[in-house]
């Protein structure tokens, strides 16, 4: 019996409520000038006070030393084994922007990027973080000029900022192909290659390389967004829902498509909300009576970390801190604060470092730690544990688990 089979067997439904606040890219490492992380630098009066009466620790998103993407690290948060349920980012982005996906579809996440054509080097993987309005304009241009390649339909939809989604719709397509994203600036884009040697996969790789060449001809003259990077090629996966496993009525409050897509994939109701953190908290308050599990996502901390903007990440953490009393005023039976992974501004990207974790229950206050950061959380009750255990702890603290065994 695997973990999810066990959960399905012993979970029970009750009216107790769980709020999981996921601060994307939460963890960090010390800045060389101050020897302090973003969490240690930020003035987090509310979260620090809460940590003193909470159970705390550090989580391992996937495994020691593994730097996770947002997809696998979020699956861990929801109790799924990210090594078993490997889900491409493309399908998450597609679902997140409301695309209907068929069995003949392959979805991928796309970034506009800036390519130095004379050197064939990507000099900005995020195209200067172009505004969404520019993204919409470019996607319209591409869609009007690339509607089909052979018998494969091409569907192009804008996301936010520099991100968009492409769906390749046709028979006998394979997701077993490589990506052209070098993952770092100042490297050449990679060719799309088949991972397996079969007719479907080789045909798909050839088709997508043709698509990239067509895109280049259309946007080559753009000052910032003159190239595209494609990754996360994926079909719709077979994954059990949180309702079926945990007997929860879960809801998601998020602003970015990928996180909405992932939440939808595991069975959460996607709640309409505005673009700001204030909007998200207002949505939580308004919908609080209707669901028993809330996933609330904060994206900007991760974006600042990826940009190397230490001060920006600190300020966003301080903004999050201001809304903690509003969440506590709802009196959740369990309130969790954590991140999906670490994104240290010093490294300008995701990292393998453990992630701070806090679990507060108003009925079971404990003597916790002095402040919420990477060093103090190591002293907490939970020590270092796998992120996939978070959902089990939440269910246990809300009496949603029966005893296992005789």
C-alpha cells in the first residue's frame, strides 16, 4: 500500500479548516554583505510572533541536494510523491489559463526571450520581463501567422509577463522530446530532439523545430522579445484528486496560471481573485465558509529571488507579514506558512536548500522558536522533514485521520 492509498483509507471528513499560505521561493541563503538571509533581514513582527507558539521545521521539497521546479515542489506540498507523479509544466500552464486539453494535445510553457542572433546566445531568458500587453500583442501576431503545421493545429495563448502557452493538437504526437531552453543566460538555445527513437517522437521534434523557425522569422526584429524558449512538453496526466484521497473540499487562491493549473489538476476549485495580495486575502475571507482547505499562493517572492533582487524579496516578505492577522482572524484550525522551494536572491534561481515551515493551531499552542527563518526553524519540533508530510500533519492536527492498524 503506497502513501496515497493509506491516506484514502484512513482520512475522514469533518468541518475543521486548513489554510496553507505558500510563499513561493521562501528560503534563502545569507547575503555576502550582511551574512543574513531575506527572512532574517525582513521585519516580520507577526510571523515571528506566531512562530513562538507554533510547531516549526525545515522541509525537503523533493530530496536532499535536488533543486526542484515549481511543479514537483508543489505536488510535495499537497502530499503527492513528485518522483512518481512527474507532470510537465506545459499542461499546468495550459490549464491555468483555462485551455481545454484533449487526448491529442501536447502543451508547453513558452517564454519570450532575447537572442543575440550574431552569436546565437540567449542574453535575457525573460525578455526584460516584458509587460503582459506586449505578450498579448506578440501572441496575436504568432497565432495569426502560424495556425497549422502539416496536420497539426497550433494554439497560442498569452499568460502573464513574458510567459505564454502553446498547444500542439494533432494525432500521433509525443511528449518525449527535449527543450530548447538552456536555463541560463549567455548560452545558446538547444535544438528540440527526440528522447526516444520512434516515428512519433522524431516527427514531433521535427514539427516543433519548424515552429521555432517560423516564430524567429516573425519576431526577429523585436528589441527584447525576439525569440522563444519552450519547455515542459506534456500531455494530460492521470492523477488522483485531493477530494478522493483526503476527503477535502479544497480551493486555490493564486494569480499565476501555472499554480492555478496545478491546483486544478489535483482537484481544487480555482477561486476568482484580483492581482494583489490584498485581493487574495479578501477572496479567502469571502469564500472561507465554503471550503475546508485553502491554498493561498504568493508569487512575487520567487520572482524577486530569480532576479537577484534581495531588497525586493525582503519587502514582499514584509508585505505578506502585514496580512497575517487577517488570516488569523478567520480562526483556522490549522494555519501553515511555508514555501514550495528556496529561491535565494544571491543565486538568482531555485536552489536545493531546505524550506522554513510553520504550523499553527490555536487550540494546541506550543513553545516554539524566536523567529521565522532558516536558522531558527531548524530548532523547531519538526526538525528537517519531507514536504510531502505537510498534508499529513495538517490532517492529523484537524482530526481528519483515523488510527492506522489494530
